[in-house]
């Protein structure tokens, strides 16, 4: 009898988020300059960014901008309020989705101890950061 746990499974391997973009130069400027993510590799139509212990892959695609759901979440712990203020200062609009939250203050959604922000990259990919809670 074969037991599925005997085979290599994805649970044993790291994963990385991947995002489409229409214009590599615009996306690279947003992620490296606006968000401050260090460039880990650049392969022309694909580039990789370091985010903590993982990588964020960004690639050129004609389908960029078609996703209307969350694409990436960053667990930022106690840095959320500072990150939100920094993004606002750089002209990044914090999205507001007040349903299910106690309140929204300066783009920061609050529900008990949980804090979260949402913002979009130049292609409309929805990025999310939260402080847990």
C-alpha cells in the first residue's frame, strides 16, 4: 500500500510570490525605490526582490492588471503604522475596505489588536501588510 506522505510534497519546499507587470522599468522602480525592496536578481523580463527570507518574483505579462484579489501579504509586526506613513509620504494610496473592521485610521484598518493596510502597485496588483494580532 502506498502512503502519500512517502512522496516529496510541496509542503517541504519554500514558495515565492510572483506578480505580473506590463512595464518592467516602472515595476522595478516601484518595488525597489518606493517599497525599498533590494533587487536579488535581474533577468530582463523577470526580476527578483528580497523580502525577509523569501523572494518576490516580478515578470512582464500581457495579463498584468487583471487580478482583482490580494496578491501578496507582508507580515510586518509592529512596523505597520510607520510603513503606512512612509507609503503615504511617497504618494502611495492606501486602499480602504472598511467592512469587517472596527475603524480605519489614515488607511490603517483596525479590528481589536489586528492592523492591516492594502495598496496597489502600478499594475493594480493588491499588496497587503498586517501586524498580526
